[in-house]
């Protein structure tokens, strides 16, 4: 995952008390184009897709995380903890 200084500035600008910031990120993977480029850090539309619905990347204050109920620690296995948190964030509306 590649994070730039601009990305962290956007996090700071958009994360406020009572607000959960879910950035739209570019997922740099497309199995049809793996190995096409020598530079794995070159971002190109044909090498991935925009995740406008990914709930795993979120920035919020710890107090808001706690108000939303945090992660569901009863989940066994991989996944769904981010969906649980996002559902609670929307439902609680801080």
C-alpha cells in the first residue's frame, strides 16, 4: 500500500470529531495485468480499480470508534468486522 503526504493531509482535513472518513481508494491489482510493468508502483487505471465501497479503510476518532461499538470481536474467521463497524457508524450517527 502506498501512502503519500497528500493522503495524510486529506485524512487530517476530513477526520473530525463525530465524522467517520471513508476515503475512496485505488486498489492496484488486476490479475489480467500482473507483471505487465517493471514498476509495480506505477498507478494506471488498467492495473486496478477504484474501491468506492470498501469499508476497511476508515479514519475516525477513538471516541467515535467506541461510540459505534468498535469491532465485533465475536466474529470468527476473516472479514465482516469492517462492515459491522460501518453499519454501526451509520446507525449511531454520533
